[in-house]
C-alpha cells in the first residue's frame, strides 16, 4: 500500500517512539541537509474524517504530547488539514463568548480544524526539501509542515521543535556569531501576561486575540510565576473525564488553579516557565530548550518578564544569512 493511503498501518495504534535522542548529521554543511535526513516521527499519527471527533483529537494530542495532527480523508487518505491545539483554544473561546451555559460537544474533527487561523494554508514540504528552506519557513507564522512522501501522500510532520533539536545537535553547521546573539536581540516583542488569579479563560482569549501559543502568569508583585499554554488546555480537557466540568473550571477558576489541577492529576507534568537573562546567548538558550523541552523561554530581570524567545525567534535568527 502506498504511503498516505488508508490502511491499518497508516494510523498508529501503539505507543510512538519518543523524541529523537539525537539529530546529529555527518554533513559538511547545512546546504547538504534535507528533510529526509531528520528522524521524522513514524508511523504517522493522524485523524480521519469522517469518523474522528474533537474528543479523539484531544486524546491523541495529549497522549502523545504533540501540538497538532494531520486530518486525512477516511477513504483514500488525502490530506484535509491539520488540527492544532490552538484550534481547540479558539473553539473553547467561541463557546464561552456570552453564554455561561455553553457545553463542550464532541463535534466532528473537521468542525474544529483550522478555527484558529481559518484562512491559513497548510505548509507542505517533501523529503528532498533543504533544511535551510524549512528554517526560513519556520521564521514566520508557520510552526509545522506536512511532509509528503515520494508518492505525494502524507508521510510525516516536521515541527519547529524537531528543527530546534537539529540545530542543538549540529551547532557546527551554523554561524558562530549567530549563536552568540543575545536573548534581548532575538526577541521581537513583550511576553503577553495576565495575573495568576484571573480566570483561565482570560489566558486562552489572550492567545486567540494576540495570536500567541502561551501566556505568562504574574503574581501580585508583577513577577512571573508560570506560563500557561495551548497544550495545557488540551491536557486539562484530556485528564478530566467529564468535559463539561473542565469547561466550568476554565471559565470560573483561576489560570493558576487550572495549571495546579493539571499537575495534581498528572504528577509528571513539568513546570512550563524557564527564565533567561537579557544577555543569555542563543547557544545557551538552545541548551535550555533541549533540556526542558519547552517551546519558549522568558527573558527576565529580577523575575520581572521583559520579553520572550520562542522557537520562531530561534529559527529566524539562524535563517538570516550572515
């Protein structure tokens, strides 16, 4: 059966392999590296339409700790789109606007897919696409791209996280002066924050309205105490057997209480906030990202947030030709 076609082996039923232990390559320069050289996730984790639902998407994203998954046609396996954790954020926000009695229904996955950025196209690459092109692609608003196989079918997904792992393991391929860029020079804007005692829904509305995937939580002194992200929403919904109760917590409970509840239910949940100073170099930021597996670090002075360095900032800094 050709890659990308419907079949029992197309959708993984067992546990997928964990994050790659290494992305080290035996290449003389970045120009020689292609998408096919990466340890791409295999077999493919995907959802089918018609058939799969919002609750199935939540289960898939949370269980395998991924931020998005392709949605393919139940017959033939053609790519229909991607469902992202931010789509679930947008859906939750729309449910709670002006209706305190709203309930979270188990909708078909296609009704939630793409709701965060309705007009955006799905980024696509193939196994021969140079990594330099992917680096530039991930320097903007794109966080992941579908990888097409030799037959044109959906083969895998390449993410910013995987590219940053590649950068960390192959620093010798990158300009030394770029790796010495400080956090303050990489960051393009402020860290979007709310008070820790504000309702959790306020954080998710900020994500939707400000086009960000995380929001910092501040104590009464303006010090950052944690970060809440779109994946925290997905995990919170997954951990709670009664989804309506989770929706009530999101609208009535504080953002910090929602995070604390997640970690109480799942003791393995890791803290989401990693701080660096304005003078921390990209080299050191890469090490922190790799060690903690978070998607952003907060630039702080005396625990006061000054900005943020995201995976997009890392890709953009290294994509600039020196």
